[in-house]
C-alpha cells in the first residue's frame, strides 16, 4: 500500500517537464521531494492531484490507478493535498472551512439535503462536532466563528491542514507547507507531520527548505530538469555531487 | 387601515412573485454559475403552465408541477453546454438562451398565441397561494444552504481547485444547482401566469432579467435574506417616491451603481457581516486571555 509514480512523464509540446519519474511514498513515513526552482516539482504535484494530464506512465494510490482520474475522484481514493499558495475560502468562517473537508463522508441523499430531512440534519450536526474536535486539537477553537479571510498566515496554513485532514486521507501531499513561516511555527508543524506519519499516514513533502526536509524524511528524491537525479537517505543524497551541482550551480560556480 | 393595506396587495403579490425568481437567480450565483437564464426558464414555466391550462384543460396545481418539471428539464439540457464555459461566457450563453425562448414565444404562434400573447388564463393564484409558495421557497433555500449541497456550492464558488481537491464534483453540483434554479423559475413563471390572466411574449425579456439580477446584487448574494431585502427595496422604491415611478429603470441603475461601489456585498450581506464582526470582537475582548493563548499556540 503506497502512493506510486511509475515512469511518469509530462511533455508540453517538445518541452519535457517530467521525464519518466519513479517515486514511491510508503504509508507511515514522510518522503521528501526536493529540487531547485524550475525542477518540475509543481508539475509532479499537479499530475498526482489530477490538475494536469499525464503524458506517460502510471500513478496509483494503494493499488488503485488514478493516472487519469479527476481531482475529486483522487480525493475519494484517499489522497489529500495542501496548496503551495494558501487557498482557504475567505467568505466562510473557520468552522465552515473545515466542514467542507468532510464532504467525502457525507452520505445523505440529495433529496434529504434539499428538503432538510432529519437524516441530513443529523449528518450536519455530526460533522460540526468532528470539525470542533479538529479545532480543539489544533488549539483554534476560539477562532471557530471568525471569517477565515482575516486569519494570520500561520493560522491559515493550519486551517488548510485541518481541512485536508477532515477527509481522512491515507496519503497526504504537502506542497511547501512551511513557506513563509518562522521557526517556531514550522517546528510545531514538523511535530504534527511526524505524529500523522506515526498513525500510518503516508506523506509526500515537497519543500525548498533542505534543513526541514532532512530533519523529517528518511528518504528523499531530488528532481532537476524534470528528472530524478538522486534518491535515498538525506545524509547520503545531499552529499551527492550532482545534487550539490544542481543546488549550488556546479561547474559554472 | 384595511383599505390602505388592500391597496398594497397587488404590490405584495408582485413582491412574492419576484422574490421566487430572485431566489432562482441567487441559487445559481451561489454555486458559482454565472447564469442569467432565470428569465428564460420562467418563460418556459409560464407558457407550459398557461398552455396546459388553457389549451389542454389541465387543473392548475398539476400544470404548476409540470411547469416546474419543464423548467428543471430545460435547465438540465442547458447545463450540458454551460459546464464547458466559465464566467462571462456563461452569462452570454444564457442571454442567448433567453433570446431563443422569446423568439419561440413569438414565432410558435400556434402554441403560444404569438405576438398577441396567451390570453384567457383563469386566475387561480392569489396572495395566500403566493405566500405559501414564498415560505416554502425560503425554507428550501435555508435547508439547501445548510446541507452538504450548500457547503459544496460555497466551496465551488470561491475556489474550484479547492472544492475538487476535497472530493466535490463540480459538474454534478453546478448541474444540480442549475436544475433546482430552473424548477424554481418554472414554478414561479407558472404562478405568474395563473395570477395575471395573460402572458405577453416579451414579458420575460431584458428588463425582467435586469430586475431579477438587481434584486440579488442589491440585497446580497450570500445570505438567505439578501434577495428579500433587494426585492423589497427595488419594488417599494418607485411606490414611495411616486414621481420617480416613470424613471424606474433610471432609479434601478443609480441605486445599483451606488451599492456596487459602496456596499459591494449587497445591503443585507454587508449589514450582517458588520453585525457579526462587532459581535466577534466583543466576544474576543471578553475572553481575551483565551483567544491570545489560542493565537500563541
């Protein structure tokens, strides 16, 4: 059971953005994906999450082929994501932002939802309770009724995490989750990621910050120019001459 | 006193009819569909209801249900091309749809009475029926908003990528919103037909479209009370300022420009937001210590 990319390629006309990339994200571990700007990290993220068509190869989650699935089907295959640029729903309250994360679990019929039948009301009450528990766990209960658009940056990141967790994923894709955070904030998120992994969740961490990645991941992949140039334990990979060249500029420096 | 109130009864009826149409427009906007098709779908419902009663002798309640069904089915058909479009292109496509419906009203004269309109519809709908319809409509809008559907609509409207990443099917939910909106427009079109003896082919044209849209924009797009406030203000305004009644569209235009500039979320939505902000900051001041610990974590 893992999130697997097999020989995944993406071509934009003649430009190769991803060149037969192979990545395996096992459950219960945090796997890193790093690479300099323009290495093709975002292309990989967009292909996994169904926002970009895959040219070649196969992507699967827990044995289920999601290569050509749409974004909402991928969520139902229990793969959640956060966004590089925070995307909360600014018109809604903090609590409402989490409620939408439970969408996958809402099973009442459409007619019951339209007519406001007891089954729909009970379901709504149940997910409100679950959302309140998540808020408690993240220490944000006091902010439940506030408009999400007015939250601080760190709180918005946490809110996005809670919303992704609400869908109860088996795998989570974190796209630069600590961008713009200070050390205290990123340390508390690091603890959270480790806690999630220890409960069995498989995490793919896409990050710029090499220190953060090497602290959290047992295994990392390095991407440059659309292809993997190294993989393995952080201590080994980061000493790889090709990786150092990609990051520092190599022979041109 | 009773006489004065009775004098306003036609206005109240008009308010209830237009309120239903406003909710039809409100619901699609809420789900992020920039459709203006409500006027066309109301025409479909009005003519379906009118023809069923006048030419085929159906009882009014049955015709009303079938008119709602017709509105919903036409909306379902229309949603297929609309799902491929976004924003202003959806608006243009739906305006084109209204033009088609208006042309059919005129040219299919054997069915619709053509330019003379459809006459001799028995008046079976009065204030009480309209009031019941209004209460039911508000109830349905309330339950939809507070259900998984309303939450999905909100997410899609604000960010389609987020909605999809959380498992919300955009096409399915927008189609559903459009069908409900179409059925609502169909029912209220038929109610209007059964309320007013006759239908004119251009009745659901551009002026009507703008009025309906204005109710929603002026009142507010994100609260249930928005369309009520918008419809009430825009219908009452020409009555309160009688000399302005002639310049109704001018007043509409001016008011809209003012509201869009100074209260972009609409009158009701802005007031509700402000009240909420005041309540929250008061609560925050009261439990300051709790909130700051939460912020520090």
